[in-house]
C-alpha cells in the first residue's frame, strides 16, 4: 500500500533502499498557493543520498536489535515494535518501482493514480508485548499436567455423578419442579408471543417511528389511536370505543355495578361481534400490565372475571390468555381478594372455552350475581360432584340435585307437558335471570311462576353450564357409534347398547341422566305431542348439546357428529322406560 501524500520534508535516514529504487516526494507547497506545475512537480534523491540512508538505517536497526536481545525479547516482536513505533508525522511514500529514466511522466502518472493509505497510529501495546515475552521466558504459559486433579474435577466421572444425584434428587422431590417440556409450553404462550404474530404496527411522532411491542402491551393513560390487532376496517371504530369503555370502567371511583351501562355496552360488542373479542381481551391485558394504580388493577381484574363468563377468546388467543392470567396468581397475596378474582377468572375462562359464549348480555341482577360469584359457590357452572357434596350438608337424604327436581316439577305443574313449543320456545330473559339469581341465593320457591318456559329455559341452561358434560367425554365415542348404527341395527339392539352406556356412567351422572330421560319421555308421550308439537326427534335436537359435548375443536367434526348425537338421545327417549 501507499503512504498518504502530504506536504513535508523527507527523512532519508528512515528509508533504507536498494540500488534499483528511487525515492520521490511531493514538494512542500501550500494548497492555497503555487501553480499547477509546482504542485505536481517531484524532487528525486541522488544515489549518494540513498547509500547514506541505507547505512544509517542498518546502523539503527542493529542498535535496536542488540538492545532488545539484552531484554530477551524475540526478534519477531522487536520488528513488530519497530513497525508500530514508526512516526506518522513523517510522510514517507514507500512505493517502490523499477527505474525508467526514459519515461518519468509515466512514473508520476502511476503515483497520482495510486490509492492512499492511512498511517498506522502509535501502538499502545508495548507493555503487553513485554509481559508476553516475560511469560514465555519464565514458562508461565506451559500447561500443568495433573491427571488426578482433572479426574476429580470431571463432572461426568462416576463418583461425581453419584454424588450429584444423591444431593439433587431429594431437592427435586421437595420442590416439585415442573417437567421441562411443560415449562417450554408455558413459555411459548407468553402474551408477547401472541403480539408478535397478530398485533398491528403502530407508528408515533413526526418521523412515524414504529412503537415497540413492549410499549403496546403496557398500561397507557391516553386514548388508543388504532386497534391493537389487525382488524377489518368496519371494526376499527368499535375497537377504539371498547378501549374507552375499559378505561372508563377501570378509572371510575364508583362500584362496577354502578357502571352497568358501560359494562353492558362492552359485553354487547363481544357477544354480537365475534371479531372484537380478542381485541377486547388484549386491550384489558394491556391496561393490567404495569398499571401503577392498585384500585384500577382490582377493577380491571373484576372486569376480566365478567368477560370470561360472557364470551371466550379465539383459539389463537386462548392459551396466551390462560397463561397471562395464571402468571398473575398470588398478585395481591395468596387467597387475597384480588387473588380470588384472578383464579375465578381462569376457571371461568376454561368453562367458557368449552361451552361457548352467552346468547345475550347480562341483566343488572346477573351482573350483581357474577360480581359475587368469586366469593361464594353456585349451582351453575360447577360439577355434579361438587354440587352434591355441598347439598349433602343441608339435605343428606337427597340423591339428585335439588335444582333439577324443583325445575322439572315446576314445568309439569305449570302444564308444560301440553304447552306448545316447550323447551323450544325460550322464556322471558328477565324472568329467567331473576329465577337464576334467587336459586343461587338458595331460594327455590316457584309459586310466583306462571310461564312454563321460564323453568324449562333455566333447566337447559343449568345442564349446558355444567363444567363437565352430563355424559363425560370418555363415553362420547361410544355414543356416536350407537347413533351411527341407527337404521343399520334393530331398535332393541340399539336401545340395549345405549342404555349400557348410561349404566356405565359415574353414579351421580347415571342418576341425573336416567331422571332426565324419564322426564323427556313424559313430555314426548303420544297424547302430548298434538299440544307441544315436540316429537322425540325434536326433543333430542334440543337436548343433545346439553347431554353430549364434542371433544374435538374441528368444526367439520362437530357438525358431522351433531346428527349422531341427536340419534343417540332419540333412541333413549323412544325406548322403554327403565
């Protein structure tokens, strides 16, 4: 490479050259003065000056070599030190070329076209070089071979492995650590992972810089400029309105029950517009993340418990949302009010993901009941085992859930067996809601009822909201097989197969299923059909989703199995009473 061309005198003593080379430098002229010819002219050294320069360079090199040998520094490092200590203040053009006196213009032209190189800075590593030399001299860098020590320190040796297992296995048993595969599954469902996949890009400021996902997932006081998720254009205004409603509910100093209008509007958006459900959940998660106001955090989680009862998220968000809620367990202390609400939100979410969304929003009585649900038990949305366990404390002699017997008797007492469209025509929403709230308060008085559709609607709701289906999932395939054989086998054979499944159910499930089948057989009697217009096939169509729940998430499978579920229940209804 070439040294940089800059004006200045030449120190010929620093350039030992052979006879076949010539040194040339640019004259020391100012950039602001001198003609073009003067700036492009060059001064050549004589052969005598070259011989003097060679001798002086050799002498200085030999002196440095002797001095470094006394210090016991290797020759290679001495040369490296010599190169690093070359002064850049002396601009020297160290390009060598064969002399061609006949054509000096070409030489000058080639130099002008040559690229320039920056001078090497003065090295600051001389102490390091000396330290390295001393280390080599003293033998510090030579490895110390000690096979016994190496074997003792080997973590995979037999003795070390046994000792490690003896110490770690009791500790592992005490801590009940999660399996590594489960830890990986949990970490894969962080809410920020969902954000990376489905969040829209938000830009901010004059330069329209992209807002980081971390900031999009944290609490903010101001309004939201755009939806968090990628939504259709016709949903964007509603999405922004939902965020305002969430902010208003969380920031209000009144009880959430007094914000019924705002809560009802938010629930209505989620119930009627499925495309907004994930947006609502993500917006609420955002406002619950790093929120500095404790009262807003409590109100936000209370709102979460209301949402999880009303409608589920999509399958894309389901696992992320479950993980988000579970990570907040013990947020306000174990078994504190906030912790109870958070745990109730997760259990409600799991149930809603199985049963699906509500068909309508809540009345103010239902909202009040939902707000109290985390702190008291209910006969709705629980398992049959838990319902019966609590019932035995008050009525140890009852073998069936009290709510089931009371509602069925109320339907028959109100002449429901001859009421047109019974179980198909819904009851008044407010009347059904009021009856539910009274039953949850352990008030089973039915004398005020006048419409059989009210208890019939609540009976279907109770069965549908059981946290586990009346016929458990492990029996689902056998029931579908019986339904598929309808028309291929005799009625007696199909009826025997269907009842064998019912008899094999757990005790309480068997008792409830038998009671419901006998009750439906009364409604489906031939003498009642002219009044009710409800044949066994019609009743099976209405109640099949309340008896069986398809464990598959595939919509095609669910749709295909629907007819076989109905045929299985119809076989039980038209069969002989047992």
